[in-house]
């Protein structure tokens, strides 16, 4: 039950307690009155019939000394009260012990003659007024009042029972409320506080919290969710920290070799006077290549760090596919010719796209540079851009066609395929990791190990994806998928 509902029900019960107690008291007194009504009436009537003949003497309704009314006083006791009135309303006698029973002043005539010959039933007494006549004239009035002792005792007992029952019920209700409060509020909150303290101190909690379907349960669920998110964030930070440490170690290793070469060749150029001009030019070319390699590595590292930052945002613009991809796929003939590698370019695109043109150029540059480095002399590279409604080219290796067809649905793909030694299957999932290079890849040189990592992040920032397939005897195919907009 929800705590709000439980509290509302508890308050409702507490509010009903006085009403229930009053109703119970009313029913009890009514039942008591019904049970004693006839018996009481008979007893009271008999007593009054015994007393009445002794009060019909006209002589006692004149002012007399107090001692003259001793016979009337003898008819009274703690339960029976007698009052005598003269016809003009003067109180002649009253069995009340105070402030005196003789010489009372006159009362209102209307009050004295009210309810004559009518047996009055009140909360505490039965009372009867009757006139006394002499020769046809009213000389006085007597009033007999008999206390309802048994009824009063029964009412008192019922008040006492009701008070005891009410107290017991109140104590039980209070105990139940305290227990439920402790169970539904205090204990879960204390356990949650212990969990929070343990989590803040990096300790394992010794007490497990029982989840409930109330507001405290919702709070506990939110705490678990927050805890899971924080732990996930901490794990991600730990992974990033390890990744940074790995990057620093890899960067130091990869920079050590070119720096050693640069230092050695610089010392030779400075100290060796016997070098010919041709050797000096050759050494300078080597220094330039190593410096360019280091610059490219640092540029890649800067780009990779920027892409990992949450502040890095990719601005997408709409481009016309045919014209844009014609530009994007051009310019790779000369690097292939220098490597003595054959390049075949194919384009079949008629859609429009939302991309970051500058970053797409970097993606294709990174992948093509990687393909050229890993393609042996005399082998072939294929470069293509193909819409989803265009059939795959025949040159795509058969091992990749079925899976590639499923992968490229509803999007245009940029395909870069090269002949050569394939990448082992167990290494395919690692090629997009920073500074990871496949077996013997470092022998080719010129790679920072960040090119494919950067390409993957750039594609994902443009709502695209990147995939790789490799066959040991044929070569490797790398594809970039871009969402199509319209014709």
C-alpha cells in the first residue's frame, strides 16, 4: 500500500474513534434504558403509592416549625426527595439538607403547577407532582423525586468500560501505527542511509533493502538506478583512463623510433664533412618524412582527443550526392601510382545526404591511406559509392556479398576493398581500437594507429556506421554507411 493511502486511512480511523465511542455509548445507554424501563417504572410507582397517602393531609400545608415535618422527613432517604408547596407557591418543606429545609421563599406559580399528575422521567430521577385539596380548594402541592440509582450506576459502568476499551484500542492503534511507521518509513530509510553511506565509502553494504510498492520503494529504486548509472560512469572513466594510459604508452613507443632516426641523421649532417650532396639530400628527405610522420601522428591524436570530448559537435549540411561523391572519391590515383597499385573507382549515387563534408574527406583519406599501405605492389584497390537501390559491383569478394547486402539496407555505402593479406578474424573487432594495428602492420610504416578509430567516431557522429570484412586469401573490405534523404 502506498504511504499516502496508508496515512489517509490511519487519519480516518483516528477521526472515527470519538464518533464510534459516542455511538457505542449511546447504544449502550439506550439498551440499558430499554431493559430497566418497565422494572424501574413499577418500582417507582409502588414507592410513590406508599408515600402519597401520607402527604394528602391538608394540615401539613401550612407554615409550621421544622420539627412538625419530622414525619415527612422520615419518608425520605438518599434516593427519595420530598418537597411541599403551599397553594401560592411558597416552599413549606424540602428534604434537601442545604441550605435549609424550612422557610423557602415563594417560587413562580407557573413553575409550581407545571406537570401536575404527570410522572416525569429524567436522566437521574423520576418525579411526580400532585395537588392536595380540602373542601374543594387546593391547599398545597407535594413533589416526590426518586433517584434512578441502578440506571446511573449502569451508565457509570458503561462510561468506565468505554473508557477502558477506548484506551486499549487507542494503545493498540498507536502500537500498530508505530510498528508500521518503523516498518514502512524508519527501517527502510535507515537501511537506505546505510546503503548510501557504504556506496559513498566504496564499501559493500551488509544489509539488503527489501523493495516495496510505496513511495519509499520508489525512492529505493531511484537510488539503485542512480547507483547503477554512477557505477557505469565510473567504469567508463576507468576504461578511458586505461585507454589514455595505453595511448600515452603507444605514442611514446611510436615516437621513439622516428626521433632516434632524426637525431642520428641530424648528427651525421652536422658532423660528417665527407657526405656528398646526393647523400645530404637523401638524408634531408628521410628527416622530412619522419617529421611529417610525427606531425601526422600528433594531428591524429589531437583529432581523436577532440572527438572524445563532449564539446566536439559535428555540423551536418545537406549535399547533392552525385556531385559530392565525385569530389570525395577523386585524388587517389597519384598515391596508388607511386605505390604501383591499381585503383578502380565506381560511383552510382543519386540521393542527397546530411554529412559533414570536411570530416567525410578525412574518413575516406584515413581508410584509403590504410588500404594503400597494406596493398602489395601490383595488387588492386577498389573504391566505390553505391546507393541502396543499386546492385553491388561484381568485384566485391563473394565471401562478403550476402552479409554486406543485409548491412547496407536503406543507406548508401562507400566501399574500399583491397587485395592482399587478410586480417585474422580474431583481430577484426580490434582494428577500430586506438593505436591497435594488425599483425605485421607496423612494418608498412606511416600509420599512427588512430586512423580507423577516428573514421569510426566521425561516421557515428554523422548518424552513420562503419564495418569491416576480411578474407585470408583475398583481402579486406571496409564500408561506410550513410543515411539517405531523398532522390
